[in-house]
């Protein structure tokens, strides 16, 4: 599959509603299955943890299509969130983003770590296909590393 020509733009506080909406759309059904969806709790939790400096808006053809949140440390790049709106999933965008991150990490001698809900079979399949290995499990999540 060819590389998708996406771009990333730094998020700002003005992107708060878009990013929350992407989370709600992409993760809501998984959260609902595991814990049930409590809108007040989700909004409060998001508000407490939202750091624009770690977030990027994924852009394709001038449209905002998703969110990438990264926390980079010396030895590891932690992908906190990689969420793409459903109408843009399955087109190779997530794969392109992950391959670019893996390449940059390799050049710096870093590992890449990320997690997904156990009920998110699509994400699990993608991460394994890209060479990630499951290094840990919680009750609700798989943790992967390159």
C-alpha cells in the first residue's frame, strides 16, 4: 500500500471540541461496552487530561480527520491516542502514520509503545501487522511495543 499524503498540525485550545468529538466517535462504543458511557465523567476526564501541546490534528486534503497524541521520552515514543474518524478508517492513513513514527523512532534508537482496548480488534490486527508485539495486558487493554 502506498504512503498516504496526510499532514499533522499542532493542536490548540481551539481544537478542544473537535478532539473531544473524535474521541467520542471513535472510542465511545468501546468505552460503552466496557464501562458504560457517562457523558459528564468523560467530559470531566477529558478536560483534566487535555494537553494541546501533545496533540496533533491529522489532516487529509484540507480536512481534519483525526487526532494523534504523542508523549516522547528519551527511550520511547508513547502514542497516547491515534484516532481517525470512521469514514477515513481502513484507507491506510493509520498505517502511514505509524510507519512514519516507527521510522523516526528507529533513527533515534527509540521504541514505540501504544495500547488499545481488548475489544478493538481492528486496532489490534493493525498493530500486529505492523510488527508490534504485545508486552503487557490489563483487564481492558493490550500494550504493544515495537
